[in-house]
C-alpha cells in the first residue's frame, strides 16, 4: 500500500502513529505500568490481530489514581476559569492539528473508515472548544429576600473528583464530551476507557498534558477488570460523581454501586431509535437520512436508527431505494480507499448481529440485501443489511442491534406509528420525516424520547443537550446544560436586618 490523506494508508505510517501513543497508565501526571505488571492486547478488528499491549490496571492503580485526583482537587478548583478554558482551547487546537494521525489511530483500534474517524476527531475537538467558552460563564445569583431583611446568594462550585467511563464506539468524542465540562467546572478526573479502544484516550491524555493541564487533574486507567477498578472507587467516599456511557445493564449496576455514597450520576445508556417515514415525507430526504441514521459508525451507535417504521404507501419504494444505497457501500478495512463500512468491534458484536438477523428471517422477515456475515476475509465484518416484512414482535425490534442492519415495519396511521415507536423501554433519540408542520409537532410532543431528528439523520452536536429518557439514561451532556452536571449549587442566607444605624461618617457631614 501507499500512503495518502484520502483513506489509503501504508504500514510505515501506521507504525509511526502507533509509536507516538503512550502505552502506560496516567496517574498523577506520570506515565507508568500497572502496579502488578499486568498487560493486555489491543486488537485490530479488521484483521482480528493484536495492535499492541497496554497496562491492565488493578485496584492498587485505581487507589493511586484516586489519591492523585483528590490531592489535585482543591488547587484545580481554585484555578481561574479563564485559565481552565485556555487549557481546553489549546487542546482543541492540538487535536485539530493532529486530526489525520488521530483518525488513523482510531481506525486501527476501532475499525471505522478513516474518513469517518476524521469526522469524529473534529466532533471530539469541538467539545473542548465549546466548554472552553463555558468555563468563564459559570454564574451564581444575588437577590433580595421577599421580606426585605435578607439576601439570597447562590454560587456554583465544582462537584469534586469524578469517575468518567467511556465506550468503545466513539473512543475520543465520548471522552472529550465528559472531560471538557469537568475541566471547565474545576473537577479532577479518573477516566476508564473501554478496554477495546484505549489508545485514543491515551493519546488524548498526552495532548492534555501538552496543553498545560496540571498533574493529577486527569488520570487514565486502561483495564479489562472494570469491576475491580470501579466499584471500590464508587463505594469509597472520595469520588463525588460518575459519568457513564454504555449499556443499560451496566448503567444499572453503576447506579446501585453509586447509591451507597449518594453520588451525582450522569448515565447515557442504550437506545432503540425509531425512524418514522410519514406518508407525506420527502423520499429523497428520508432515504438519505436513513443511510446516515443507520450507517453512521457502522451502525454501532446508541443513536443509530434501530427500527424503521414506513407508511405502507411508501414501503416498497423506500425499501428498494434504501437497499440500493446500502448495497453500494464498499466493505473493508477502514484504511483502504473508498471503504464506507468497516468491521464490527469484535467477535461477540458480530455474533449478536448475526443471531438477531437469523432469528428475524426464521420468523418471516426477508433479507432484501445482505443478511449473512462475511466469511471471505479476516476480521469481524458484517454487510449492510435491509430486512423487510419484519414481524412486529421480533426480537430485532426490541434489542439494540449495534450493526449495519435496517429492519423495516409498515404502518397505516400516525397514531399507530407513535404507539409502535413508544413501545420500548428506551427513549434516547427518534427520527421523523414529514413535510407537514402539524404532523411534525404531533410527533415531537408525543414521542417518548430525549432527542428528535426532524427530517435529519444526525442529531449530535456539542452545542445541544444530549441524553435520553426512560431506560436510556439520566442527565445531559453537551450544550449549555452539560457543565451543570459537574457543578453543585450553594445557597448563602445573608442577614441584612438591623435595629441601629450603620456606623460611619454622617452623610450630612460630607461636602459635595
């Protein structure tokens, strides 16, 4: 292979990018191995072979990171907001300067095409730029008490040391979405990236050091032993907040573990996004939106369109056009030219997708395109798949697919579509395509969802509050609300009543 910037990457460049990444734990400003010397291999999912090894942190490393975060908290909280914001902005600039190499690194450990990785790097950097500006906008309040005898003074202060747990599907953006507001608010952090994709976070840690972040403010633990590492931190009493992005099942466990110390929690959990195509939808917009909503990140996104509900009058045309688009998307290693669909993250991920599709077909669904795993190459590839005539009670409509599979169900009335869309324990994001304003408002008000893409296949932006309802989570990340998750409000009652004159020179004695 030869190296270019448009997706074709040679082995020499891959090696150079890998050599720049720290492969140790970051604790108290020092890069170091695990206390017990344990390591594990990071795999390239496109070839199912190891890329490198990183430390496998254990409980002793977690406690060392906690001590570093606690020791740094007071000084970091007292750091001027402008200085905290400037650190974030310098990090933003460095991420964008290194966009190409960071994108390649992400593709190597996660699998998505390089072009898509570049998009994530820009998205990730934008969280730092956004929260660099929010750092100086932390406000409070001062008002006269209703009886006139006192004042009500409120202030915002950092919640304290935090535990941030990030997923593998957006290995840098989910990190910056949590680190950005924590830095801006004045909180120290322990970050535990997903064990499948630790390299992007380690590279980010080095960038934060370069940007001037003080020692101990950001600590990074790579591990395959999350229970041993995280549970003692949550139950110990020094961590004051946990922010987690991942499955609902794991989120429930973390909420249980956080209850002992009554921790502040932010949970961005699973999704089961409905994608509704109404009878008056613009078909070009709907098909293009479906491709984006389904195929972003190879379908491995909590915001991915998981269930497509199409008005019966449009179903045949929509299904055919979507199948044509997905069938034309080249599948391969993310570093290869023109590739639009990379591998799934690991063998377990591909096995789940395969099982869901096979079960759907067995009970009556029809694979219009795709439908079987690709076995003619190494790695964990699954082709873009469109399923028609999917039974309404099929398991693939109830579980998060996390793969490039679009199951299609028809409906006849808006009430039916809304009922089907809401028939899930999840409520992260929904998509609706209609050209009728009244209908759009009906769906916006009726859907049980934290976010809605109206004639849009992508809703994510650092300037908007990201989060869900029901079993899809608690709290919001990004936007003006994002920093609130890392701040406590303190109220001071000020007594202004008096029964005697204030001491001081008489106003009458003053000359003008």
